C-alpha cells in the first residue's frame, strides 16, 4: 500500500461514503480495522461506509462496499449511485455505467446535474412478520408502517429489531415508513453496520416503496421517498403485486471533496 491513500468523498441524500480507486492495488489492504478507522468521524475521514472501485473483466468496474464498522456488507443503493458519479469523474464511464456488486449486475445512468438512475435487483418473497414486512432489495430490510414517523426514536426501536433473534445471525436493516399519499412516503432507517440512523438509505427506500405498493396496490408503481437527507425516486413493475421487476432508484450523487490520508495514521 502506498504511503498515502487518495480518496474522494460523496453523498447521496446525506448518506455519505469514502470512495477509493483500487483498480491498481486491489482490496487486500482494506482490513476491518483500516476501514473502521477511515470511516471514523473523529480520528479518520468519516463516513457511513467505504466503497472500493475495482477492475472487472466483464463490466466497467466492480463495487465492493464496507459499512463503517469495517465489515464488508451487502448492496448499498446510494453507494451504487455515488460510485457511478465517481467512475465518471475518473473517466471510466460517461453517461452510462455497468458494474457488478455483491448482489449481481447493475446498470446506471448519470446526467450532467449528477442525478443517477440505478437499476436494482428484482424483488420477490415479501413476508409478513409481526408488525412489519421482510424483503431483500440487495440488502435485507424490515419495514414497519407507522404514523408520525418523524417523532419515532429510530435508534432505540431500530436497534431492538435489528438484533432480534428472528433475524439472527446477520441481523437486518429497519425502516419506519409513513404513507402520506398515493405515491409518496416518508422513510427513516436504522442501518446495521453503521448501527445508527442514517440520513438516507437507498435499498431501504426501495424496500419501503415496494412494501407500500404491496400493501395498497396502486395503479402506478412510482414513488417519491422523503428521507431525512432529501428526496429519492423509486419505480418498478409488478406481477400481481407479488414479484417486482425493473426496479430503479433515482436521486442525486454529490461530490463533496477529495484528499489524501497518511497510512501511518493507522
């Protein structure tokens, strides 16, 4: 590993990430301890997660995502949009990207104003469990429909569910959703691996929109998702409200700054 690590910082509706071009050096140096240090908001750079852009023989690049606790995690929707913007700034892609993540292939389109449309995986097997719904949108999510969601103690309630034995051993992300219109919802998310509420969660927004469709069965499967960090769009097609295909997550991917950090710090 070089003496300094070059990085860029991006956020997608407040969900922030460290992005590193690791095509040359690979991922072997990014241990749990290194990633955890880099994501630490007091002694490191600070972020909800770290994303490595790696080479691919079949696509434009491969995305490897770590939560801020240092562990490699499942798919991150906002991270997928941010790495698309990062790849364009590196000159790897222009207005379209194809890449692989831990959950398979993805396609993304990026506009000049840094709005990114990311195709997510198809979703099926939504299960009712207690007072919520469990589904996998590239990451596991438990969605609870609530009223007055802005006043919920997301950290306390979310943490209890995240560590519930029903979801052991890996746990789950937890989304509190309020339906405020035929095609508009508010979502707040407790993210495992961050172990706190984040300002936005892409896979959680997708899970919540699909759950709202599953419950209410609207004619139009396109949702505005209000998160604490801004608005996202989710659209999809459905087969009898049981299988959801052509799933897209849309929203901004904003470059914040770039820099270097000394390897000797860790």
